[in-house]
């Protein structure tokens, strides 16, 4: 559906779930993909899948909460291919489940470090690289919880609201330089983060929260993300796009 031939992309949290689906679709559409994940083995597994399908990719282990690691990752992408044109800041964690008045301080710090600071560090180094390349496009994976609340998930909700603010601000600052920045807000998606940690009864309950009657797939999020990265979305920047089965329409 898309043509990313000659483009280099970074996808964080690409060792599984939504990030994996995006990395696979970008590679299938011609991009050289830097598959980044905290878990090096998981990143290399996705790289192997891409190479087996005739695509181009390199794995890169990185902790998105470490600004120096993010700087090194962008430098790696430029050194490998000569430039950076596309980025998806997808890495994230769920965190503890407690009401605000009982939320563990170390859990708050960890969620904010990964889900919010990690996106900022990505933008901080991706944007100058895209300026050097003559332009580019970035998608930050937020959540439906970037626009609504959710009990017992204050750190996650706060971080995802922050991601939307970062997205809008960066888009305003760099649109004139040919860099588009958008956010995607998935509903509950059938990723390992969800399916491996929750009982089927809980998953069924989450599905019932969506008027469409099910939870989403990583490929459905990838389709929207790759569209926003493509030239077909050339007039779309600073926006927040939901893929949520009407969850937030209620």
C-alpha cells in the first residue's frame, strides 16, 4: 500500500506487538528499518523475519529512558544508511495498578521515564537527523488514554496525555522544515503486554468496552501508522488519530 523505498526508519519497542507489526509493514514497503527494543533477542527475531521476507533491517538494543542510548540509536541509523527519514516512538510499559493516593513512587518514575521521557528523547535526536536528511515524518504511539482517564493507571494516563502535548508542539515547530509529527491512539490491542498478563475473562471484559465488540490487532494500528508516515498524509501533522473501535466515542 505504501512506498518507503530509500527511506530509513526507526521503530522503538519493535520486538513484539504493535512495534513489530509496524516494523514488518515498513520493511515490506521498502524502508530500511532499525528495529529497536530493550530486549536485543526480540529485536533480532524481528530483524530475521524482515530479512527472510526480502526486506532490509538491523537490530539495535536500546533503553528509551536513557537519552544517550537514544542519541546513539539515531547516530547508528545515520551511519548505517546515511540518513533518518521516519520514526515511530512506540516503546512503552503499563506500570502499577493503584489509585493516585496509593500509587508507588518508583512505579510513577519508571512509567514517566519510559512512556513520556522516552518519547521526548526520541524526538530530541530524531528531529535534528531528519533536518539533516531534508525532512521526515514521526508517529508517536499514544493511547486512547491520551484523551480520557482510566482508574488505577494515573502514571500511564499522565504520560500519554503528555505525549499528545509533545506531538502538537513539535509539529508546530518543525512543519516549515518538512517534518511532520502525529500521534496514534490505540484502544486495547491484542499484544503480548495484554494477552500474556490477563485472564481470558478480563480480556473479554476489555473487549466489551469497545462498541465494535472486540479488541484490536497490531496490524490495524500499523496500517494507520504507516499511512501517517507516508506521503499520502502530506498535509496531516500535529494530529491525534484514534484506532479504538469507538471506545472514546461513548
